[in-house]
C-alpha cells in the first residue's frame, strides 16, 4: 500500500472509530459489538505501525474515548484514567506473560480479576470522606457525578480502619445488575422510551442523569479494583485491595493470585462459563502484575499500563437455520431486511429474529434461505448473523432476492446512489410511515401527548379516525370511548392531553413535525433563528446553510419538506387548532426581582426540577450561571449539595438560599 492510500484508509478508520466512540461513551447506544470495535482499532493500529509518520496524538489508538458532557462540571484526574490493552487470544496473553517475566528475570505473581462491564468511576477521599467522583471522561479530566454516586448504597461516603492515607483515589466499575436492567427496560418500553442496549449502557446512562433521585431508583452497584495514593499501605496490588475492603469498599471475592500462565488460564477458562451465574455482566478477565515495584518498572504506554492486560471473552455464538427473510418499513421509509430464524437459545434468551441491515450485508455474508448461520449478540439488543456455514448448504437453499416493491403499500422501492438502504418513496400514503410520523409527533420529547402509544395510534389509524397528525386535534371523546380497551377515563385523558399540547413551545413543535435530519437540537437552533414557521417556510437554502449548525443535508431536507403542498396544508390546519408556530415574542419577564443577579443552582430539590428553577430565574429577570465565582450573587442550594462547592462558596462569602427561602424571595410562597 502506498502512503497516500494508507493516509486515506487511516483517516476513514479514525472517523469511523470516533463515531463509534461517541455512540458508546456519550450516546450510550453502540451499534457494533466490542469485538467488531476492537477489530477496527487493530486494523488502524496495524496500519499506523506500518506508516509511523502518520500517527498523530489525536488518533484513537493514542487516546481513550471521551464521555464528557456539558451538563457536568469537569475536574482533572489526579492520575490519568487509562484503558487496558486487550486480547481475545491465549497466544497473545502468553506473549504478555513472557515479556513480563523477561523483564522481571523470573517467575511473577499475577492477580486475576473479573473484568466488570459497566462504567468506570474514580473517587477521591480526603481524611476518610468521599470528596468527589469523576467519570473517566477523556482520561485526563472527567465529569463530576458525585451527587449521583452518593446515591449508590455500596459506595462508602466515609471510610474507617487502619492504614488509610490522608488522601487516596479508589477506582471501580459502576454496574447495573441484570435483573434491575431487565426491569428498567420493561418499564421504559411501557412508557414508550427507548430501551437500553445492555446493562453497561444503562449504568453509564444512569450516572449521567441530572436527577439523583432517579439515579437512586435505578439500584446501581459498584465493584472496586484499583487503589491509588502517593503512599500506599502495602507493596502489592492484592494486599492493597484487601486493605481497602476492610475500610468498607466492595471488592470482588473472585480475585486470585496466580503463579504463572497456566494458573491464569485456568482462572480464565473457569469463568468463561461461570460468569453466567453472576448477577451482573463481565466481559473478560483482567490480569495485573501483583508487585507494585515491578509495575513501576514496566511502566505505561500513552494509553494503558504495561503491567496489566484484559483477556476478553468473545460474544457467545450459536448456529441455527435461516427460515425466511421479511422486510420492515420504518418511520422514514427505510426498508430493513430481517432474518426469521429457527428459535435458538442464546445468552439468556430465545432468539427468533436477527437484523440483516441491508442488501449489501446479505451479499457480504453470501446468505441463502435455509442456510445454517452463526448468530451473535453484540452491542445491540437485536442479534445479528455473523457468518454462514457454507459446508452445510444443501439443495433446499435458495438465493435471497431483495424485494423491489414496498411490502406495505406496493410502491416501487428506491435505492439512492451511495446509500446502503432501500426506501419506500410513498411518503404520504405508506401506512408505517404515516403511523410512524404520528407516533413521533405525540412522543414525550415532541408534543408529549399521553395515552397515544403505538397500539392506540394503530387502532385510531385502523378505525380511520386519523391519517396524519393534524387529525389528532379533531378527535372527540365520543369517538374514542367505543374503541377496544379504551373506556371513558382514558378517552378523557387523551383529549385533555391533546389540548395541553397546545402549550408546547415552537421549537418542540418543529421537532415534532418529523422533518428528516431535524432532531431536538437542530429544531432549537432553527427556532431561535427563524422565530416563526412562516419565516422558516420562506427561508432559502443559502439562508439556512448560513447557520453554523446547519449543513446542506439538513437545509435541503427542510426545503423539500415545505415544498410539499400536503405538509403546508397540515401545518395550516395545526395553526387553526392553536398549535404554537412562533416563539413567544420577547418573553417579558414575570418580574424583575432577580434583575442583575447571577445565580447558581446546586443540589436536589423537592418542589421544582432544576430545569424549572432555571426557567423561574430567567422569568424573574435573573441569570442562571454554572461557574461559581466572586460574581455569583447567591446559590440556590438544594439537598445534597456537594461539600466542595459549599467550601468554595464559604471562601468567597457567597450566600446559600434554601429552596423555600428562594421561593419566598420571588413571591411564590
Ligand atoms: S484496572 C490502569 N480492573 O476496564 C488500569 N479495570 O478497558 C486500570 N474494568 O477503564 C483498570 N474491570 O473501567 C481494572 N478488574 C478490573 C476491571 C477494570 C473492569 C474496566 C475499567 C477500565 C476498563 C479498561
């Protein structure tokens, strides 16, 4: 490969890996399995090793992914939070122990631990008291999630015992037990919220919630595996962990000191099957050098210690028969092929279906109906077919012909050049697209209309009561009551909720319209720049793309949405019902009691949410600020306000107002 080609491939891989990092760390919604992710990283690493001049400090091979979010205050890690080198192969593990033993000049003690699959956390304790808990962030600095961490019962807020350093850091993994995860997902599905892909995503998503009460209700757990301090009580990792356990930290019982690779392998092999009996997920075993002196001698690479390695278990695979392929049409018209499989048990549940993504994926697998296929559960909930057992193919096998017309409305399918998916262009009449748009319109983050879940929308659609989202505003209780499983009370609730949706602000209405590529954030930006729908309808491509966050893809999608006469008619009807299609003028403050005041909101509240307090401050002419300084007027202090903030406020002489005092100040109580 020429250097120019390598550069191109390297850049492509980096972009792809960054995108997966973002999905994994920030969105908590990975679309590929850890194994496939590791393969991408290995491919990049191999290429970079061949062309070392192309390595930059920004490459994902040189730094860890980042989970940082704007909503949290960030602090530097006293010691960087590195990741671990990992392997799926026994040979590579043997290379690791050989290398280590060569450096040591003889046999070495290893500590084998379970590799917990959750979200890592780093907690600083000062004089025995929990001071701060940070997420891994970008490895250098992390998000301050102390308030959330304090709700986890297995985390000591204060430690007691012998040999406790004045200041130390304890690192561990925040976990969601599988049983809690399943219960949470069932509840979310009932409320029309997206399910978490796995307990790891649920745990890290929970750590980033802004409401500690909600965190507390999710029953997280934590396992600790790494003690750091300027001076540690013992000379081995194992003894330090055992000491920390005596101080009150939850350290796993399943830790073994192993002498030599054979003992390490037997630990790994026994946990490969035993892990299914644990209440939470592990994805491998971590092997660490026990002696701190030898750890120091081995040192670190830019990204991980040379004194530890993770051996990862491959995702479980089973083989089963592909019975048929069916096709699903989504809200935006995308057609997804789905494999119908002979039911088979895999990693805790029976699998009957697997996604096939698109036509190219089917071709890539060389898949035929009646083939025996290998199925795996990756990062997603829906399992996928990872391979075909070509040797077992017989005369019953039939090539798969991708459908040419929509299974729902028979319109000829379209596949645009450069795109992998087929889609149904019958935007206006294809039932799943119509229903999907209505479901999106009523969803919580859009118009927030209660009682209109997927089933009810389906029912209303079948009974020809609605064809588009404007029809919702014509619904009357008398029409709803006779419907299956409805009743008077639910019907009244639905109609009330529809009326309440007239108060939903313009930016959310824009999001609710379901314009392709216009998500919540883009809708907010657009609403700020084009303060009424009429201004937006009249906007040109140039005007739209002149906004920093709006590229040509979003802009042309907006233009084509409003170029459609039917959409304009629907919008006109929505306007006539009173749906908000403009910003609420120059929002006049309710009062100017807080004029000129810069106010920090901190802690947990009983009477309003933090968001509501922010609004209250703004409505009374004040400004909600996030950084504490001498310019801060006062802190609206709820319960469980962090001790460090309290300390700093006292230092600066900034007053703390309780929730009640604040409400009194603005005349609410
Ligand atoms: S030790 C410097 N021990 O795996 C190395 N990590 O891929 C410190 N993890 O960021 C990590 N179980 O979140 C260690 N027993 C264990 C672990 C463990 C899970 C996580 C941790 C780390 C990641 C590395």
